[in-house]
């Protein structure tokens, strides 16, 4: 947890308070990209590269890959999400489609469960938190908690 905290403290906060229906949305998207670049650089400096992501032209639909290394084996997962109309007041719903139905800590369609721990943190820090914060504080810890268990149970197998 200390490692996550030290990284998150270095992730810049968003300054543009705009969602996909707002006039300044593209300014927010540019800011999100700059912060994501910083976050990925921080991860690489820590030898913790684990995500690759990009959006459509409007910055509303995001897709990429994330990976988790367990017992020296890398497991790759597709990552996707759409920016909700009420963003940044509402957090994004991160989706790992190929894990749909493989754990009870997931909603229909492969959306990971972040309600209990992440949603209150997001609400407290909105609109300063962005996509990089959701990845660092939501997806990263979820992968660390769930993937080793799913591998050990034989639910996830390396191809």
C-alpha cells in the first residue's frame, strides 16, 4: 500500500473540471493524457510498467491492455471503459471483458467492483482525480488482490 501511496502522491491532479458534455472537454482530455504519460513514466521508473491505453478522437471511449505478473508469468488483459456523462463527478467503470463472470468482485460485462473502497475516495477528490488516479487506486489494487487468487484457483490459465 505504501508503494501505491508514494506513486499517487506524484500523479498530478486535474485542473480542468469538465465532462464529455462540456465545452472544455477536449481541454480535460489533453490534461488526462499528460497526466497518464506522467503516471506511466513514474511506473517505468519503479520498474512497474503494467498498462497501455489510448482513446478515440473525442476522448470518450478508451481501450488498452493491462498486465499482471504472477510467479514470473505475465497475464495480459484487455481494458476498456467509457467516460460517463457525469464525469468527473462520477468515476469511470473499468472493464476487463475476458474476466466477466470469473469472480464475484465484478459486475456484468467485466466491470470491476470498486464501490466500497474507491467510490468514496473518488467522490472526495472529484474533480481533481482523473483516469490515471482510477488506474492507480482502482485497477492496480484490484488486479493485485484478484488475479493471484484467480490463477491459484485455476480460473485464469496462461495460454
